[in-house]
């Protein structure tokens, strides 16, 4: 069984949900997949993609801190790495980040470009020490905005293709 046959077995909703969970693609991949490939409705595509995108964000925000603390306590190289990472990042970027606090994270996640999105936003929140609950609210706002942007772009491009083809 090849990849296409395997995917055809799965529900379009499940494939959309899982696609939204994958780093890099996230909403930028799941919404076009749902709208174009599966012909799902706008609202359904948006909701499934947003929820799918937020699942790994929650895991990263609440899990990465525990994992890093465990590694810091038990492995000297991990301790040196995390100490270096936190000190360097916070020293170099904290002033700019502090100035725009929530807006910076929301805006970063809301831009539907490669290497922006929920995954990267969660990692940024972790490195800057933003409490998980606050980070989740800000990242959720960014993901909601990104979902709207991607949906509008996909529907606009589809409308333009329809008009120019006719």
C-alpha cells in the first residue's frame, strides 16, 4: 500500500487535524488541504486546523519545561546548553521582546510564513520564560489570526482562478 492509498483510508478531518499538528506546515498546509483537496467547508476546515495546530503547542508549553529541568539536573551537557541558550537569548533579545511582550508573540505566530507559527511560538515562549498559560493565550490568538489569513488567501486565490478561467 502506497502513501496515497493509506491516506485515502483516513478521514479527511483526521488528515486535516494531523497535518495542522506537523511543524512547518501547520495551518499553512492543513487549511489548503481541507479546502482544496477534501472540499471541506470553510468553518470546518478552520476549526479542525486551529485545534490541530494548538495540540502540540500545549504539549510544548507544559512539557518542555519539565523535560529541560529533568535534563539540567541529570546531564551536565544539557545544563550547559540550556544555561547558554537562556542567558544568550534573554541578554540579546529581552529588551526588544519585553517592549512588545504579548504583541510580539501574537504577531510572530499570526504571520503565515515558513518557520513562524504555533510550534516556533511555543519554543520562543519557553526560551523567554513566558508562563505557559499566558503563552497559550497569546499563541492561540496568533493561530486564530493566521488561520483567518490563510483561509482568506486560499479562498481569494480560488476566486481569482474561477474568474480568470471563465
